[in-house]
């Protein structure tokens, strides 16, 4: 039986966090067992923020190495760089012409970024439509997403449905969202556990990056917000104990111990005990991950062969969809 297609992407910007690993990369590895996975390093999306040439090039290779270290297998899945498959931008323009201006203007993330930054470029406005092109090119069955991306996926579905309905053909597969099966789709900030952990956060004490050393991890976890219960009560409660719950989610995902079992293990223990356990396990986990990362990152010949091979494989699928689109709208002369 032919495996159904999963598509997902990651931007090569900034230092990836433990949130990126738990919410995306660890799931990508698991999805390879059941689905045919196509994973994109979204360098075009990264251009919505100014990028220095050498830094962007290095970041792309860093992200590819992290993907490989996380268990993404290029023999099982396709992993490629977005800009190396020109059909992404070609379909992007066509989908622009089938997308309502008002729908894009209502995108929550766009409105939030306007509020925070006055220097907004058109690429940021167009971002969700390029995302739609990324997904629809590969006749994607499901997209693994966090709750903050659900609005974007609904837009993708609306664009695909509109196109199919206009022409009376099933040109695009209507993708479904696939949420994280366990808690972990959205790892929260350490100092403000009601907001998402973000690699772009100006306060680096809010995040654990995949390259933080043991001392830095210790300091950040020690200062992480818990709560003021007295005596301490280590229970999973997202509403009333977001800080404790966030630490339990991180710990559960890196140790593969269920949250319920962790609650039992820390019954009648204090927050210091929990934090020490988180620190020790995070340091152990990230040291192992970095060791694998450096193995791949030091072999640029291997990385570039994976990049070339991935683009060739991805383009075969992308060409089929774009040809259908061209034939449908009359660009096949």
C-alpha cells in the first residue's frame, strides 16, 4: 500500500530551541514510519527578515545537520532546500491570484508582527500563500502543525478548495492538519510560561537552545518559573500551574517517561528536585544530539549530496502538480 504524504518545513534562522526539537523534529522522525515524508528547509520564508549571505548559507547547513542528527533519514524521506525547487515560487504567484486579500489581512500572525514591527515587507504578507504553495505542490495528505499554525492551514485548505471548485477538478489534495499526539506541540517560555518558546525571543533566558552548554542550561532551568504553592505540588495543570506543566512536558518528551509517571515519581518532592532532574536529563540529551550534529556538520560533501538528491526528488513531484495547474488554467501552450 502506497504511503500517504506528509509535508512540513523549518526555517534556517536563529538557533533552534528545545521547543523546535520537541514540537517538530522529534515528530518528523516518528512520522517516517507511517508516512512518506517530504521535509523542506524553508530558506525563502526566511528572507522576510534580512539575512546576511554567509550566515544564511551556514544556517541552512546547520539545520540540515540537526535534521539528520534528529533521525531524519534521506533514504526514507525527502529533505530539500525550498529555493532549489523553482516550482514553489511559480505556484506561489498563481495562488496569489486565487487568494482573497481580506483573508490574508486577517492572518493573526501577520497582525501580531505589524504590531511589533513597523518595517513590514510584502514577503511577510505573502508568507501564508507561499506556505500554501509548499504544501499543495506535493499533494499533501497531512501537515504536522502546532495550534499557532492552524489558521494558516485553514487558509491553505480554502485556497485549494476554491481552485478545485472553480475548475471543477480535483487538482489539489485538500490537506488535513495533524496535531502533536502528545503534549509538546507548543513548548512555552521558561520565564513566561503562558507564551510560546520562540528562537527569536530577545530574552534568551526564556529559551533553551540546542547548543546551550551545561552551565547555561543549569542557570536557565534554575530561574524557570514554577509557582508559589506551599508546600510544593508537582502536578500537571496547564491552567493553574503552567510553569511546572511546561517542565514536565519537556522532561516527558526527552526521556519518553509519561507525564503521569513523572507526577508519581515527584510526589512529595520539591521544585528543586524536579529542576535538577530536568537539568541532568536535558544536558545528557542535548550532548548526545550535538555529538550527532557535529558528525554531519563536518562532512559538507555528504550534506551537499543530500541537498542535490533531495531537490531532484522533490522537483519530480512538484513538476507533476504544476503541470496539472498549467493545463487547467490555460498556460500549457
